[in-house]
C-alpha cells in the first residue's frame, strides 16, 4: 500500500508540473468525465480535504498535499488510509 500512496503523490507532482495546479484540474485529469462523475469527485475531495476547487496547490506544501491525497484515497477506497490494510 505504501508504494501505491507514493505513486499517487508522484502522479500528482507530475500533474502539477504539467500545469494542473488546482484540485479541479488535478481531479479532472485523474478521473476524466468520460469515465467518472468528475464534478461529484471534485466536490467530495474538497469536502474531505478542506481545500477549495480552484485553490492553487504547491507540491512542497504538505499541509495541502497530504489532505488532498488522503481525500482522493477515501473517495477511491471508501475509507481513510489509517483504516486500509
């Protein structure tokens, strides 16, 4: 599991480098509307993380990146990291 979480951080870092610098843009890239209800995914991640959809993110800021990744894991897996095996 730790390698999957690490991979998630690396993917998001790459998205930010490619110009996807806010939650809405990152989620739209991660979970495109052709495969997901992207608007609902963005809303849910923002509710869980406390971030706003168009807040500019910086990968080095652990106070935003950790809640973002944790919220995305909760949306994907249905529970927080601490409850995953």
